[in-house]
C-alpha cells in the first residue's frame, strides 16, 4: 500500500496504524483520489457485508475504544445486491449521524434475502462520545462509484468507496 496521506487538511487523532485494528477484522483501506475505498472479505457474503460496515466505522474512530454496551437494529432494502449494500451502509451511517449517535464495534447480519434484496442486521456498540472515542475522518456519504461485490464458492468480497 502506498504511504498514507491525510484525506483532508484537518488533523485526525487517529493515525494510519490505528485504523482497522479490530481483532479479526477482515478489511482494509485502499487509496482513492479524495475518497477512501473500503475492501472487505469473509467466509460468506454476510460476513463480507458485516466487515465493510465495521470498516466504515473503523475509519471514523478507534473501534478498540468502543464497548458493546448497547445494540441497534438496522434494516434495508434494495433492487439488487449493489443497491442493497449501498442502503445497508447508508442506514448504518444514518444511525451514527442522528441522535443517539450510535457507533457499533461489531455488526451481525441476522437475515439476508438475496431474492427480495432485504437485509436485517444488529450492531453491538455504544453512543459515540468525544471524551472516549477519538475523532477520525467524517464519512459524508456512501457512493456507488466502482462498487463491487464478489460472491462465489471461494470468494466473498465487497469494495465500496465512501465520500469523506
């Protein structure tokens, strides 16, 4: 991976070495002009979706500081797998951006319907607190740009570019 460059001129309290350090995390951050590309993988498509959600939050704060005190449920619907992934991440971003500002350390897919393109998930975490959680980079939006989903017997991966 190329040398880290700050995604904006604002200082971040999270160093590149801090990002993505949740034990067992199956994700990485890839360089992308003015944005960040999340790449996740898993033993199943559900796990790849879970990991890309965690990756998004790991870019926003140090997830090692997040405790699993509370849960939050999120449901989303799409027209295909790409729109389902987009809406899944967008709903989680909304949960963080609106009161009570919940940040999950872990996300578990409880139901993924590949025929009707619906998803149900549960996040385990707590309310974001600047006194406890270092502020990373703000995620403004999820994008469809270069979104890719691989789902085969040997490969379950997601690539998503987030607008920062």
